[in-house]
C-alpha cells in the first residue's frame, strides 16, 4: 500500500470550525482505501505537491483546475502541469496557445512542466486532488472539494492579494462562494480541454480570454510582482542539469 499523502506543515493552519482535522482524517481514510483497491493518480507522494511548492503566505495567483490528468504518467500534483519528457497534453497546448497570443518573448517550451510558475507563487491546485486512472472526475465527491475550499480560505487569509483563475464550471462551483472580492480578484473562463473548447461559442473560448495579461495587470496594480509566464528559459535550465 502506498504511503499516505502528508499535508505540508505551512498549510496545517487551514483547519477551522468549518473544516476540522477530523474531516481531513475521514477524507484520507477514503483516499487510502482507493489507493489500496484501484489505480489512483498521481502517486501518493505527489498529491500535495502544489502545496509543498507554494506556502500560503507566498501565494499570489491560484490556478484552479478540475482534477488530475487521468492518463498514467501525466499527473504529478500540479494542475495542468506534466513532468519533463512527458508528451504535452492537449489542455496544456490550449494554455500555451493563449500564452503565445499574449506573452512578449514567448517561445514554445520543450517541456510541459509548470514548476517555474510555482516558483513565483502560482498555486497550481485542482478542485479534486486524485483520480482513478482513465476516468476523469471519478474521485469527485469523496471529500476533496471541502478540503480544497479550506485551502483557498487559508490562502486568502494569509495573502494580501490573490488573483484566482477559475477555469471551468467545477473550479467556479468550488471557489466562487468563498472568495472575498473586497480583497482579491477573480478571472473566470472555460476549461482549456478540447471537449470544453468544442462546446464553447467563439467569445467564450479559452484562447482569447486574456487571463495571463489581466493577471499581471492586477498584480502590478496592487503592488505585487507580476508573473513571468515564459517557460522556455526554465526548460533550458532544467536540461542543463542533466
């Protein structure tokens, strides 16, 4: 049986009267049972990777996805990201198309790793943190949604200003009711998956949303450092380590 996911210590302040340590333990018991009886993604040691990479006080942007990639080898704990050497999924190619459209100096990266964004305070979180291999949203309603809301509430309390990027109906349903719009900003849009894009009218498609430009405009307006969305330089730096 795989080791149980461990909540990083900087995030252990997320427990409250609304989401208690007992709620969390009940969730982990269910998740433990799933790991023991079915193929679950990502690997248990990567479930909280987004939280490991970005502590609450350092968070300035939250990109909230749906659930991990269901294709074995893709999910590694950061929403929309894949590790170097893994074929770039179609959802991430849609994201890259919007970056190419709006980001000066954008060069298509060889890798789909978004670790460089995490290094700048971008929390790459999913609404549901595990999935059965090959079955999207198969772990919805296990209890992850309440946990994710607790994460978002804690991040809001610890950060002076956040930009939330809510991509898809699942992300909006999780986050919209709890975001304090007197302190933070929200950008909503369609999920970048090909299925979602095929169902959207042109004005609602992900490419054309302008979310990356608007995020940086909002951060600068509030005195925070903008995100360098370019990934090619980070890809080259990773390659030089090998």
